[in-house]
C-alpha cells in the first residue's frame, strides 16, 4: 500500500519534468520534505498495528476500535502540527536545500515553486497521516485485502487521472499534479477510516 503511494508520487515526478528543471526540482524538494513529515505517522502506524492486534485478541472489537481511534487521532494531531509548519515556513524549508543568491534566477524560481508545492503538501498532511495509521490498524485486525484494493485502485488508477486533470485541462501544472494527489490521499483516508469502523463494528 505504501509502495503504491510512493510509486504514484514518483510517477508524478516524470510528469513534473515536462514543466522544466525548476518545477522538477521543486517537486523533488516537496517530495523529500513530505516524506520526512510522513515518518512520524508511519511510525505510529506500525505501533498501531501491533497494539490493535494485541487489544483485539484480548478484548475484542470495541476495545480495538478505541485503540485504533486513539492512534488515528494522534497521527492527525502530529500531521496538523506538521501542516502548520509547512504553511508558515515554506521558504526556510526550501532554503535548506537551495541557496538563493542575487544573480541566481533559477534558484529563486525553485524557491518560488517550492513554496507553492509545500502549500499543497500542507493540505494533505492530515489525510496522509490518517490513511497510513488506519491501514496499520487494519493490518492489526488481519484485514489487508480490501485496504490493498483501495490502495491499488486509488493510487494506480485514480491518482494519475486526477493529477492529469488538474495539471492539464485545468492548467495548474505541477501544482495541479500535487492537488490531484492530495485529493486522492483524502479519498484513501476516508475509505480506510470507514473500513476500520466497519470491521471493528462487526467483530
């Protein structure tokens, strides 16, 4: 599932290259920073898988639902803090990777584009955190087939279409690619959280 998400963002890099070196650099910077932000929710997801499995074996569905809900809530809290940083300080974050001088037009362009990309990345932090932890909680319940289908369908089919539509027909370019991916992350988050609630209600 995580592999499908990573593949969709890597494929987006191929599309971003069509818009020039500056946009491609901004995309890669955004990808790097977004991945760093993703590490904490990913760790919470792994812990949630173990804890939900343990609680479910001992106390059943309702207890495992509470455990999973707490984990998802924690991930949303952490992701919200990360989103705030991305919104309030995109420039300093991009400057960690790009040195902008008075005569460096391309670097200045990367800085400008990077800010735009990080603005979109900030918007999907909460969804990204929620979806990865919900997937972890479902793994703890040994429910992997439906989440895998959701991931493959959304990241393999819907994401390229959404990114293309926002980038080309809507004319938003690389920012549109990221908006399309953000919309798919939101869709996956809603689907996986709903799946978790359904599974824990029936056990």
